C-alpha cells in the first residue's frame, strides 16, 4: 500500500510540549505521530489512517488534502509492494 503525500512547507515542524495533552494530575499523556501522511493535524495522528486500511497492495493512492477523497493514481513498480521506494 503506497500513497503520495505532498507537503507545501518551507520550514520545519515544531512540536510545542506545552500544547501536548495532559491528564488530571498534569502529567503528559502519550501522543501519536502520523505515519500515513493524511492526518488533518499532521504531524500528529488524528485517526485518519483508518481510511487507508482497505487500500489494495500494489496500488498507488493520492488523498485530497481537504476532502480526504481517495483516488488511484497508478501502480507500484517495486517488486516489494510495501517497500519505501514504492
């Protein structure tokens, strides 16, 4: 399963720990970083990866950054469909 992700950024992404979620005692709660590339809260995970679970191996996908509509844009040329080069 592969997807093309396009970022329009010219700077690094800074994570401010003061904005991280905390429990009732003020302890930092775990956060998850996005690995699928389609999170609306990137670089934080927002659960959008659940939309990717039915992607077909060997197919290259692109997600609309606003609507998250998925479309097939090709196939993976890599012999290993889960390879990073895919």
